[in-house]
């Protein structure tokens, strides 16, 4: 009884082995519903190439400007001279700088009132009436 069952199981396993060798089923995976998902229209292809072109232009432009910093050839705080900086072509530059320093001194003292002159002028105007 056991011998017959063992013989049947060996025969069944041999048959399955032979069938699997002769009948190989090739399965194709259709990811995303098939292969048609890769098809792109011509205008979209052109638009993608144009966007890619401008992207690479931007990358090369930034590499030109920031390349020395990235490569360690200069420090990021060592900037080139500012073309829009105020230079000697401004009339009375020293006077403007001194006025700015006076303003910053007054602004740094929050307890003091810098409108005293205007208040005195207002009092003088009231007295004249």
C-alpha cells in the first residue's frame, strides 16, 4: 500500500517535471496597462526638448557663476564689485554719510525723541497766533 502510493507520487512528480519542460509559458508583464504608455505626441516631445535645453543652459550659467566656490577656488563671501554700488559720482557723498550716521545714532537710542525740533517749531507757531 505504501509502495503503491510512493510509486504514484514519483510518477506524478515526473509527469509534472516533463510537462514543465515541454510547456514553458512565457508571461509578459504589462506595466501601466501595456506598452502604449510610452507614446508621446510630437508637440509634447518638442516642448520637453525645449524645456530640457533651457534647464541645461541654467545649469551651465550657474556653474559659470558659482563654479569657483564649488571647487574651493574662492570663498562665497568674496563677491565681485557691485556695479550698482554708490560711488564718487554722487554729489555731497560725505554729507550724506554723516547724515546717515546721525540718523542711525538717533535711531539706536529708543528713549530719546528726535522730534524735539519739530515740537519747538509747533510751539512757536502757536505763540505767533
